[in-house]
């Protein structure tokens, strides 16, 4: 397991993994950790200072900021991960169908991808949310619809690379069904590429979902979400600027951790190849 | 001759892409949960009784079959007629026409900031590679880039508008109001180009012509100028490619700073369910991207004949 050794020796990667794990766990166990109900306003305690009862203070409605932050993990981070997983599944499915099927199927899927990739996913997401209307479900759907083509194309090229390897030929001559070959030989081989792609892009998905929520196109009030919290903080910026700090720092830390981790995983898997240019030569 | 053929090939390849995009822009609306006729009535504050809805459907042409509607819409769009806004009955083409100049102005200032900062910093960091300044600046750039643009925008607005009162918080009044949105927008892109230029220069430093120049005893200044010239070429292409991306990427920044551009128009259209504007926005953005990538490909084929021959 050279991969694990490399990851273990990379301090930065370990820090990132710990941060991400801590964030994910606090999101999952938010009901047990959160000191207050994130939705319950307490107008008497609005803009409370940091205290034992409100570890991060309260917002303009007197809701506990820490609780909202913790519950926000569920909408911001966990939902982004789910979106990512869904996008990957759709992309992998189409990528395998195109790469493995070849011929006319390949041609059709790739032309569809060309159309979707001819303009950036931001515009695509905005277009879909625009047509279907604001709302969290539509934002998630739009993110999947806008991004799957990119993965489909990447995975197709990996599949084609692997398809002509000897062990696949051998499996085919031995009379294995296509499904068996895909399950047993192709998927494990491309799994590592998929993981790298997923980690590298999770930060982007978080930014995209919270950005749309910031514009009030995604999550609707009063659901706690980091982008939404920033949007609320914007309105009271002149009087209570500190409200902007907590959700902003939360997004920054999480996104940066995912980005760093993606780079580390990629370095550990294939030191020579570079998916993104984010880690430069040192 | 080959370049001409290549260009013709590329233009032909664009047509199915554009048809596909217009198809998407048109049919997504039929997926929408709400009836456009009803939406149009509601925003004009008319109670949607069945009769009124029916007559509105006729007026908007919604009673015809889908494909005929698509053909009609496409024909009108090709002539620049995107219909009227549901909200204020103004022509969509005028609404968008009014929003484009502010966005272009914002993008132009942003581009100026991106190129000046990344070129100057890229050169300085490449020349003093590995120095403390290089490392600190790279770390700084990395963290600034990791910050979400909507947060940076708010922080800048608070610091420079609320606290110091140097710039207006929002709107478009005078030259100073463009600075904050442009800085916010450029922060996302600076790191990419800064890195590109820096790494290109470092790579070029190891080329033989540098060794030759040095052995001739040329001044360091002259050598740096030669390196710069060689490394800027690829960076300029990349910078050119970023123009359509910038135009499409102004949405969040325009909304924070209430900049009356096309991104803000689109978001308010989404809130109002003003479908004609959204459709026109999508179609124009798609056109912008397809045409820009065509121009860039063509220019690079022209500049570097090897690329044209390969295709």
C-alpha cells in the first residue's frame, strides 16, 4: 500500500483529512452536539456576545450561531457530497456505456457532452435553476445536470485506455459477460481516477451550492446553510460585521481542506500526472 | 488553404451545438412546474381565471404544438427578437442591451487588474524564485483564492465602504464604484494567471537561448525581457480564453454590489420567472462561448501553423 504510506507521510493531507472528518461527524451528530435549536428565534438574546450559553453568539433573530453552523454542515457539506456522488454515478454510467459500447452509442453520448460542455457549468446551473425555479432540489438537479458530462468524458477516456488491456481481453475470451467485466475488472481499475476527480471537485460543489444559496436561489430561509447565513449577515453588515466571519471561515476552511486533500491524493497516486495545476513544482 | 478548410470545418461543427443549446433553453421551460401563461398574468397582477389564462396562452402562442413553438421562437431569436419581458412588457433585447455595457465595463477593469497584477507579480516571483517574497506572495495568493467570492466581496465592502468610506457600497455611480466589484472578481482568477506566468518564466529560464544570451554577456535585464516575451505568449491565449468566462461569471459579484449588469438581470429574472429574459441570457452566453472558443482556436491556428495542420 504505497498510496497509504505516501498519504501518511504527508502532514498536510492528514490535517485536511482530520478537518474534513471532524466537519462531517459534527454534521451527522449535529442534533447531539448543537446547544440550541437552530431554528428557534429568541429576540431577547439577539446579537448576543460570545458566552457559555452561546459559544459563537447569536444572529439577528437571536438564533444560536454555533447550532446553525453545525446544522448548516448538513445542507452545505453533506448535500454537496451527495450531489457529488450522484453526479459521479451518472457520469460513470454514461462514461462506461460510451467507452465500453463504442460506435454509435459512443458518438451520441459524446455529442451530447459536447453541447453541455460548450459553455461553463455556472451558466448551465443558472439556466436550469432559472427555468425550474429557485429551490434546493432544483439546485442539486442543476449541479448534476451541468457537471455529469465532464465526468462522463473523463471516465470514457479512462475506460477506453483500460479496455484494450490484456486482462480484459482474457476475461472476454474466457466467456465473461460484459456486465461481469465492467463490475470485476473495469470499475476497480478506474476507481482511483474517480476518487481523485471527486475530491478535487467537492470544494467546487460546496462553493457552487452555497453561492446559489447566497443569492437566495438555493436553500430557502430559515433552513441553516452557510451561504444563506452569509446572505443574512450581508443585510446587517453596517451594524454587526462580525456576523460575516463565522460562516465565511467555515466555507473557507472546508473548501481549502478538500482542495489540499485532492492535490495530496493525486500526488500520492500518480506523482507525475497532474490533474489540476493547483500544486506547483516546488 | 488548410487554415481556411479548418475554419469552415469548425463553423459547421458549431451549428449542431447551437441547435442543441437552443433546444435545451426552450424545452427546459416545459419542464417547469408553473404555466408560463399563468406566471405572465400573475406578475401583471391579473387574477388568472381560466378564460384569461386561455387568452394569454393564445397571446403567448402556447396553444400551438411544442415543435412549432420552438421553430417560431428560434426564427424570431435569430432576428434578435426574444419577445417581451413578462414583468414590464419591454423588449427583452433592449433589457439585455442595457445590461451588457455595465458588465463589459466591469469585465474590462477586472481584466486590467488580473493582467497587471499577475504579470508584475509573476515576473517578480520568477526572477526571485525561492526568495522569502516569492513564498509569502504565493501563500497569500493561495489563501485569497480559496476564499469564496461572495465572502471576499462582503469583507471588501465592509472594510473599504463601511469602515473607511472610500468607495460606494453598491450601484454604478462614477469610476470608483467599479473598483470593489472588479477587485472581488479578479481575485478568483489572479492565482491561475500568476502561476501560469511564473511557471512559464521559470521553465523558460532553463532554455538554451538563455544560456546563450548569458554566455554572450547580455545584461540580466535584457535576458529577463527575452524570457518574458517568450513566456507571455501562452499566457495571453489563456487570458483571452478567460474573457467569456469572466462575462458569465459576474453573477455573484454583480448581485453583491448591485451592479446593473447582465448577471443581475438574469438573477432578478429568475426570481420573477421572467422566462424570455432567461432564455435570451442562456442563448447569448452559449453563443458567446462557442464564438469565443472558435476565435481563439482560429487565432492559435494562425499563429502556430502546426496546430492547423494536425486537424
